[in-house]
């Protein structure tokens, strides 16, 4: 049990005995300023308010009547009615002893595991994945890892955009060019060119626009030749996506694109009409809810075409009925907030019982604070970003380790480049836009992946020096303040994981790992590990535990570690 959990237990027991009417909530939090204590509870203030008591007096009573666990100092009362607690070295040692024996490293298990569908990445066919997809892909992957680690059952779904209006324009240009073969190597470039051509033509010539619409309608009606073309587009795009997912170490349980729901759409719309949730308006079918927006939500156009929204409604049915989802989490950029508000409202009104959540994120900006673009002003392709990360990592590695073989350099540069990109992208609060800079990303001395990986590598090299491949299971003796600080930080790992998962914000975990790497550094400066026989085993245990927590924490962010740099 973590120190916080230990204290929480005794405060909660006192709270429920004396104020059984108050809801059970977490009452213990870490102190923002450790000069006041390690943890504090605001319970006295809450209870005093509810019962019109004097908060200060109630805090005094709480401090007196509710003894902290064994080995903790006497609590103190501060401010308007906080009670502050400090764990003594013995209590810290005991808690670390429990931690080192815990295969879960202090990460709790949820009491009610849910079946969760994570809908993330979901790029559109026939277009290169661009920088806009990186946050969805990485956030979705990390959230899936975090929630799974807490005990939920996760189904990772890639809801590919493989049935949208882009195919009308694409088919138009592709067929006009005589349906040439698509080369595996630059399939995406070829497809993008056709799409651009079709788009330009259709936008400048109404007759061509009609033709593009007819192409789309023919495809959606199942014309065999167009279906064959469409399949070719999908397969060649899939290879491009697969390559990126492999490099990022991201996998899916189900790649089920919009096209999979095609046949369900008429029924979905009819069902909403029957339930009088949707209505016919000027030939189109819409859902209204003035509490969301004046403009209604369009689910079938007047020409009979279905929309992104209709497909998402069908997907919710599939996921709740076939995949038995208790919860569906969608990870997309902020601009889709209105879509999801409508979608969730409509689904709920038609009886969906699963929890529906939109986890949205801001934009990646260039130095000019405009959406990050490539040098020629086109959207920055994800492959180019990955390649540049790798190249830059190689330059840095080469200067630090001129002795590396070309193969070793190549492998390490790929790992370090991708790790840096992943970390930098998850470090800012996802609800904010952030400015992307290469310098910040790869620095060895900032809040970066190289800094944290470096701390990990150091833990491993000490263990190797001591002739160990795994961490020892020694009793942890707290002899110096740096050991105490490191231990207490290690004990907070479970809370950090829980918070990142609960808030759907991996940046909480980044913050924790950065703090841990820094504290490890200070511990290492102050506490000789191998020299003092009496403390050697204890310190090696702390070193090993730090390494394991760093590795596990990075792993939850989808970042692989390396044994030496
Ligand atoms: N394909 C969409 C895009 O690239 C994202 C899809 C998100 N998932 C969903 N079920 N709507 O913007």
C-alpha cells in the first residue's frame, strides 16, 4: 500500500464513523509544499461546512482522535482547517519494502473493470498520415495502455475513413487516367495526386462535380469495377499505415473502417425516425436539439447520401451490441467536439447505455504559432517527422558514442528518435496547442525522453557493475534524506498512473517520471551505492526499483527503453 493509501485508510475510517452522511471521497492529497508535510486532508473543512461547525476545531479533533499509521509523526493543524501529516523514515522504509515485493509496483487494480472500446488514430484512406494524426495515435495508445494496466479490458479500434466523399473525386481522376497500376512504394503519393486532380477539376467545373458524385454513388451501390479500384486504394494505403504503426509500436485489435457500416445506415436512420428522434426536413433527415446548437445534426442528405455522423451512430450500435462495450472513448482533435456532442446526445436519446467520451486535443504548432507545416507549406507527413527525429537522434548519438557500429547506431537512433517524439507530444496538457521544436525534443538535459532514458540507463549500468541483471530484494534502510525523497517518490508511482488514466491525460505521468529521474540523479550524487557494504544491498534495491518504475512508466507512454545508450 502506498503511503497515501495507508493514511487515506485511517482518515476515511474516522470520517465514516463520525460523519456517515458524507460521501466517501479521497480525503488525502500530497502537500503542494513539503515544508508543511507530506500529505494533508481537507476533510475537517468539508465536514465543518456541511454541519456548521468550526473547521479549525474539527481539524484539531481529527488530528487528536485519528492517529496516523505507525511510524508517522504527530499531525499538525494549519490554515483554515487542514491537517498535515509526515511519514517517518521507518514508515517510508516499510512502505518501500512492500513496494519492492509488489509485482504491480504500486499500481492499483480497479474494483469494477469495464469493457472499453478505444477509437483512435483513424486516418483517412488514400491520404498520407500527417502530423494531425500523431496526437490521436499516441494519446490513444497510451490511454489504452494505462487503462489496461489498471485492469480494464480494452479493444483498440481503428475507425478508418474508407468510405467518405473523397472517393468520388479520387475515382474520377483515377479512371480518367485509365486506371493505372498503383506502385507499392509510393502508393500514397500517387493516390494523393489523383485526389488533388479530381478535387481541382470538381471544384472548378460543376459538370465534373456531378461526375464525381456519380462515381461515389456507383461505388456505394456496389459497382464491381469501382469496388475493385476502391479495394486497391485501401490495400495500398493500409501498407503505408502499417509501416507507421510498426515504427511507433502501435497495434489495433480491430481495423474496422467506415465502409463496414455501409449496409447498416438506412436502418439506423429509419430507427431514429421511428423513435421520433430524427425528422425529415426539406428532404433531408436531421436531429434537433437547441440545447446543443441552432443548426440541426444532419444524418441523411436530401440526395439520400449518408454522413460521417450516420456511420458513427451505426458504429456505436456495433460496439455496444457486438463488442459489449461499457464505454467508448474517442480520441480526436478539438475541432470535432461539436460532432461528438451531437453524436452522444443522439445515441443516448435512442437508448445507448454505454458511457461515451470524447478525449480531445489541441493543435501542434510551428514556430510561427500556426499549425505545423512542412517546408513547402503542405501538411507535414508523419513519415517525414519520424525520419527527421531519427536522423537528428543519430547525429546526437554519434557525437556521444563515436564507437557505435552502424547497425547499433541505426537501431538506437530509431528508438531514441521515436521515444523523443512520443514523449514531447504527450508532455503538454492535451487540451492545449503546443509549439513543436526539435531542440527541446532531443535535449539530454530537459524534460525529455533522452533525459529520462539516460536515468534509466544509469540504473542499469550500476546493477551490471554489481554483477546483477535484476534488482535485488534487499530491505531498504533510509540513511540519508535523498534516499527518503527517492523512496517517497517511488511510492507515488501508482497515484501518478491512476491520475493519468482517470484524467485521460498522460502528461501527468510525464511530470512524475521527470521528477523521478531528477530525484534519482540527486540520490546518485549524494549516496554512494557500491562503496558502503552496510548500505549496498539497500541502495542497489532502490536503484533497481527506480529503474523498474522508469521502465514501466515509459512503457505506459508507449516508449521503449534501452539497456545502454
Ligand atoms: N477519420 C477521422 C479524421 O481523420 C477521425 C475518426 C475518429 N473516429 C470516429 N469514430 N469518428 O478526422
